C-alpha cells in the first residue's frame, strides 16, 4: 500500500483532501487507479487510510479512518557533517528508527571535507527523510537541520541522557528504555581533542559502540538502533503486562 504525505491538519475522517502536486506526480508515475486504498500521513502523528479518486488532472483522497500516534521521547542524533552522501544514509536510517532530530554539526575535521553537508543541502536531505518515513510506515517526520556550530550542538539534549560516541576505552553503550536521548558522533577522524574535552565538560557521556573503530555513518546508525531497540523492548513488555 502506498503512503502519501498530506498537509498537517488535513487528516479528518470523512474528508476529501486534494493530493499535493509532488505526491500526485508519484501516483501518476506508478499508474494509480480510482478506488485504490492508500495510507495517509501528515508527519506530525496523524495516520489515516483513504481511497483515491481522480479529480480532473489531479487526485484526491477520501479519508475513511484516522489514528493519532503519540510522540515518542526526543531522540536527537547530531553528527559531524562530513561527506553528505554518507550523511544522507544516516538521515534515511535514523528516520526509519524513530529519530526526532537529525543535525549536521560543523566540526574541525568536517570543515576540510569538500563534499561536506552545507545549508543548501538540507532541503534535499529532508526529502530523503520523508521518503524513508513513507517507506517505513512511520508517523512522525524528523527535523533535519544544520550545519550547526559545534558549540551549539553541545547544548542539545540537555535534561536527558547524552551519549558521546567514542573509540577510547569507555563504558559500553547501554540504552535507556525511556526518556529523551541525544547522541553526538564525530566526523571521519573523530572530534579534535579540544572538541572532545568541551563535550565532556558539557556533560556528554562517552560510550563505546563496538570493539573496532566505526565509520561515522555506521556509528550514528548503531547508536540510534540501540535506543530504538531498547524502546521497542519496553513496548513489548507493556503489551504483555
């Protein structure tokens, strides 16, 4: 079943909603038909089922049923914005795993990377998040932003657990099962000594994600997956209580 993004606030049972042009284009490309059932999302927690109906040269959805999915606790992944294609992979996978914020960070070592994430790339990266959300069946679209200054990244996640991905002999990462979470991952080559020291002084908790040294995109995906798995485990237990 295809998933379509509708404007926030438009999902209501019994409503007939025009499909936005970008989504209508996808319907034409895959040769959708009248009466086809579709999954409808607004990226802000509303999920519905509807039936397609041609509307002149466009499409509209007749909404039959709507649910509201509660927002999960914050899960922020902030990564030194090195190679933008590899950062795009982080965006896709972190979206599938339920990240709420995906932040590119301007670091000492990322500044020397010619293909680093720049402000003009954020819109395209957000589009990859949307495609991933639709593919994975999620309800909440993460905020993709940056690059932010390293000093600003240090203030992310205050009030919750905050992991600093590390290759040193640190404690193993044991993910909490609830509550807000922020994860800070360096670019290729890691954070500089001064950046690491600043993160530690700001209260970030150094954790080791694997025995070996991980590429930055692998480290980010592993860290988010650990948190997602812990949260999923709690939900399974709650259903059996």
